[in-house]
C-alpha cells in the first residue's frame, strides 16, 4: 500500500540536517511520497527502516518485467482505479499469438509484422510488446526450435505457452536467457511450474478457472515466494472476463487483497473467431485494466486503433504532452523560408508541422515553451505572451539562419501582434490563420508574393 508523506515522516530520523538537499525531514517525506525523491538520498535511514519503507511503499499491484534490453516490457505497478485519481502507470501491452503448428511462412510473416510494424503518434512510438508462442504440437523439441527461430527474428518479449512442465523446460532451455513470461501455472501443475519459474527467476502467469480459483492459486504461488506473477482468470467470454478484470483490480486496490496484487492477461483471440469482434473485445479489456491483451492479428487495422486507445488512457492527465522548445526544420528550410511560431503542446506541434509539410513550403517552426499548453490556453495563462516569445526568438539563433525578419504568429493570438512588434522591433509580425487547416494556403500565398 502506498504510504502518505506523514507515514514516511514517522520513520525518518527527524534531524532536519538537510543532507538530502531538502531542508527538513518532513519536506523530504512529502517528496518521497510524491515519487520526486529516492530513499537513498537520506544517508541516515536504517536498514530496517529501508526494508519497512520499501515494503510499505510498494505499489498495490506489483510491477512485472518481461523480456530484456530495449524491448523489455513492464506491466503492473498501478495505483488507482480511475485515471483521474492520479494516473495509470504502465500501458497495456499488446501481444500477438503464434503457434508451433503454423506453417513456416505464416509464422514468419506474423512475427515480422509484429516486430517491425510501429506507428509514430504525437511523438510516441506505438508498437506490439510481446509474442505469445503456443505449443500446439505437444512436442517440446519442436517447440524449442520454433522459439529459437522466433528469438532469432525478433527482439520482442516472448511468452511460451504450454501447461506441460516438460515442454516448458525445453522452452526455458531454448530462450530462458531472454526473460520470457511463462504461461501458465494451473491448479494441476503449479508446484512444478512454480518451481521452474523460481529456479530460473522468470515471470509466470497463473491461470485460474474463474476469479475464486485464481485467488487460491495466486496465494499458493505467493507462498512459494514467487513475486513476478501475471494473473489469467481463465475466463473466455466477454461478461466473465470483464467482471474478472474489475474484480481483480478492485480486490487489489480497494480491499488490499494481495493475491490479486499483480497485473492481468486476457485473450480476446480465444474468445471469438470473428476478427472484428476480437478487436472490440480487446478495446473493452484495455479500458478495464488489462495488463496484457493477446490478439491474433498484427496488422494495422486491428493494432493501430487499440494502440491509440492505450496511448490515450495511459497519458498522464496532469501532465500535458509537450515537445522540446526550439526551432524545427520542416522540410529543408533556407534563408528565405517562412518563420512561424507556436506553443509546445504536442498536438499543436504535430498538427501545425503536418499542415506545413502538406503545404510543401519548407519552413522554420519555432516552438515556445508554454508548459505543454495549447495556443489560447497558454496565452490566457501568460505562457505564450510577447515577452516570452521575444525572448525565445532572440535566443534561438533564428536571426542568423534567415535573411528576412518576418515572423508568423497563430491567428488566435492576433491581439498580441502590436505588443510583440514593440518587443521585436527588427521583426515584422504577421498574423497567420486561426485554423491549422488554413496554414497550407496561407504559406503558399506567402511565398508566391
Ligand atoms: S538527510 Fe535524512 S535526516 Fe537529513 S533532512 Fe534529509 S531526510 Fe532528514
């Protein structure tokens, strides 16, 4: 359970020595509770207190790491039931299901698509996170070969799937060094599968037959000192899966029920043969807390909308998405190219830069630090006003890159043009269009004159 600042303060030395670079122990405790400081920054915390704090400060839903290197995938670590209470932490990971019974070319095509396809949106790269590899042959040696082949083609995190412990041992021998997520421990194999996961220090899915049996299995797995668990309620229909996801999340957060304090995995690809319905199911489960969603199709028609949904849900509502404040080259601008300026709200940047690109008029786009706010909001908050814009222009070096002094500002802040004229006496301030859709025509007319 997350501790309050006051709870943490009670465990600190209370000497207010300031060595943590915060004036008082109370202020340090508050920063610690807010995730803005680390316990190690106080050199006087005893080992016992460290253990107590680490345990007590652990999130109610554990964080589980799968895979390794640049494509390591994190799930769990969630703190709240509703995003507006704080934020959701680790975005749902989309997984693609393949099997050792697939024809070679089909398997290769799916693995390549899942690995290579990614989509840039609002400055973030959206992509599949895992490959779920099912053993349908029942042959451990064949399964191991397929896993090795996939690992040679893809650096995505792997989830070998078999409830046969001998088959899973072969899988672990083949790709165990890649920190795969083992699927799955069940009531029938928990002792042996749990022992394998513990011996190899690998994350493990615990699969129940409904939430009640899942709770029992998870508790038993915890009793085996397994900490990196992912929960599959074993349900394979919309109503049961949705109820299970909600029950598990509420159990972990509201009732502090530790066996449910782990991320979840669901399988829309096993709930229907209708690909469109599968996509709809995945969308519903993403909205209701699923940590990992396994689907059958890596193609953009299914993945992209789901990835956008994940991006929207897991964006921190208290932290506007922003791009770096600087001048961006849109196309290949030269000394005669237009100079435009706007705010650093990501959506503003991507819409404006997209419209400039579409105009085919190479331009300089200046992005002013407005704390991630859009044009009108930033202006109203005093973050996109003449003195700030002028300071940005004067320190950006743009005057050395162009041989004219014409600066285009967004039409929505036409009212600042006079004052900006005074702040930037060498520049002619031009009021651009209010709507981004009109930028293209505006720029083409501008260069035609
Ligand atoms: S270093 Fe430790 S004891 Fe000193 S003020 Fe910070 S929290 Fe308190």
